[in-house]
C-alpha cells in the first residue's frame, strides 16, 4: 500500500469503501484510533484495519483515547502483532489518522489534538449520531457494527480474510449486535463468513472477556439489588436503572458495562440505564431500549450519542442530578 499509486483519491467529505481504501493506500504512515473505553467494535475495527495495513507494509500504530485504561483482555486477544500503544505514546503527527467507531471528536479523549496535527483524517463509523469531524468519513447508520464497514474496506484493499482478521471482526460484530439479536441477515451472513475464515466463537468470546474474578459475583449482585424501576417516565415506558459506585467501577472496570444487559432484560419494552461513576463526580451512562424513545436523540442531547436502541453519554455531576436530566430527555 506504500509507494506511487495511480488512482483517484476522493476529496473531503463522505466516501464509500473504495474511496476509503484509496485514502489508505496513499498513506505513508497511519495512526488508527478507537474511542475512549473501547468496546469490542472499536477495538476489533481498529485492529482489523491496522493488521491489514501492517501486513501490506504500511507503518501503522493503534491506540485508544485516554486517559482511562484499555481493557487488557480485549486488546491482548486481538493484537498478535503488538500494534497497540498507550495513548501517551501514540504518534502525534501521523500522515493519516483513522478514527474507528467514533461518532464525535470528544470521543478521542486525550488523542483529540491529533486531529489538528495529522496530515489528514478518515473516520469509519456506524452511529446515527455521527457528527463530521474528520476530512473524510465512511459512515453508514444502517450498518450493524463498524466492523461491517471495515470488512468492506478490506475487500476493496484486496486483503484476504484469515483467522486473525476474522477474530477482530467477529468480536465487534457479535457484541454490537447483542449476540446477533440485531443486525438481521447481513450480520448473520458476515458471521458465517468469519467462521468459515477460521474464527472459533466460543474461545474468542472467552478470551476477550478475560477471567471472571470470583469477587465480581458479589459485586454485580449488589449493584443489581439496588436497581430501580420508574413506571412510565420514558415517554410512557418504564425506566429501569442502577448505579455503580466509583470504588466498584475502579475494581471491575472491564465488567461493569455488562450489567446493562440485565437491566434491559428487566425493562422489557422500556429503557435501561446503567450509571457508572468513573471518577468522583464523573459519570458514564449506558442506555438500552427498543428504539422508542430514540436513545440516540436522548444521549446526543446530554453530550453523547449512539443508536436508537443503544446509546450513552458521559457527564459530570451527582447521580440524582444526572437522573433528573435523563428523565427530562426521556419524557420529551
């Protein structure tokens, strides 16, 4: 992908997978970034794309917005080439900055300044709340996960799938579709393609989750025992919420977000909200629902983003203050 390439590179603005591939081919060196507190879609997208570039001979580095720590089990299981570095060690002036699964500039965390120092920038994302912040962007809100768009880019690059690439893509696809509960036939077809390419789902999902500390059993029971149901506050539907205190969040940083699934199951057709205190007075809120009310709208109004049925935001304040803001937006 390095050297002189005789092809048209698209100008600023939206691009298709072929246009994104053209931009990548012309890059002299690349920094691929996923959002703060990366999930499997952010990590899988970034590492699949970076692995393809690395194999083609393009100097490439992967990082994730700080200052929060990156889930070690997730990254270690998807990075056999050792491409990931801490955000403080990431290149500050790459020829090309690629932002994977990032809907807004603030989601780059402490890597946001690189937008101004990189030669050019490209975003690959599937969030309905995407707000253009890069020179070029490949965005499809209808895609079930960002890894599905990365798969299309890899096809345009002529990169053959193997077990390593398939692991990264499958990790993002499985988690962002809720274990294939969402995404329809396109997600299922891609999942089958990735299994055919060599991914083994059961050990992969075990690896990215990491070992379960025994103490987590009691911790999650405590959080869920403190859950609340508020009938009718979410545009007529119920709100089910629980809060994770700062000590529990620090001790089980990579696991607390999984609790939102239990809250969603209890919410039925309502809205589930998990409020996690990531630092004193700093909260990360994960929202899940059926799509009505539109959680992307709710989260965007509160400084975040996402999809109609899955969204989130970060905000400073007290638990009760943030709940009051959330109730007000859900009621609109």
